[in-house]
């Protein structure tokens, strides 16, 4: 028996990176997974690798029409949605005084508006199944800020606020909403030569003295997606090896 048997999950930004890690684990645990991503080539290839219990649906997460289409296609393929992981996101390293408004708007659309739209349009589908779990992926930047992260920090704090609102709005429908706040994770970006030095300096501030492996984050997402967390809604879980403690 898998921990997600008979569950239908939608994961955004799932063609690569952390989203792909979540999707792989969900498949292992018995879920049917929609790989939702803007990168059609990578998404289709990855969904094929995952097997018959996975399918790719292209989406611009900032588009209402695309979200409506995704819900319709998911129900046609697998039935009503039980799990939504709002994982898609982008980063930007500019200060308040340097960032241009267009860049700021793009950041908010992809990182924050997408969370609102995802929850809004998946909600009716989850009601059909009488239960649901939404996992919103924020960031340590949703807890505190560092220099030159103006737009990113704004967007991740917005994810935190949207999660709190949805907890109150969706509770009566037996839909749980939780947020996670990951620290530094080992991905292709962290392995690049131009980021290795910065990562090494960051590790010195992490009490566990290492960065996270992708599956360590996915295991937390899995817990919130599964019935094991059936009475948890509104939780904010930092998963950072203790890094936030270093910042007080």
C-alpha cells in the first residue's frame, strides 16, 4: 500500500528541479500525477519516464485560462483532484531601488498569483472528492529577507498570506492548506561553478553543516499531501537545517 494510493495530484513546475523530485516520490507512493509546467518538451519527456500514472499538461501558472484547462484535463485523465502542490517559481536578485516594475510584476505573477489561481480553480474539483490537501511552497524568504531580494521576498511573503486565507476559506470543505519554507537545496543551480562559493559560505551558517537533498524536501511535501496529516491545516514548516536560527 502506498501513502497516496487512489490520490490524484497536480504539481506545478514539475518538469525539473524540486517539482520533479516531488512527482517521482508521489508516483512511488501510488498517486496519479499531472506534471504541470511551461516547458512542454521537458514535461512530456519526464511524464513519459514516470509511466502510465503520470501525464503532462502545459501551463502558464499566471494564466486563469490555463488553470481552467489544467483542471478540466486532469479530471478527464484521472478524475477529481485530491492534491495540489504549488511549487512553480522564479528568482530575482535585485534591490528595491534597482528592480524595474515589470520584473517585479512578473515575479509576483509567477510566484504569488499562481498560488491564488491554483487554489481558486482546483477548489471545486477537490470538493467533488470530499477532501483535499494543498501544499504551497514558499521559501525562507517568506520568513525573513536578505539584501537584493525585494521582489522574491515580496512574492514569498504573499504565498504565506494566501495560505492563511485559504485555510479559513477551505476548511469547511475538508480541504487542508499548509506551507513549507525550504532553505538551500542541492539542485543543478547549486552545482554550478558560479554558485559553489556562495553555497559553501552559506553552509557555514547552517547548524547541520550541509544543504538539503531534494528528497528531504519531497518527504515533507508527501507528509502534508497524505492522510497522515489529516488534522493539520495552516502549518508553516521551515525545512532548512536550522539556518533560520542563525538569523535570530
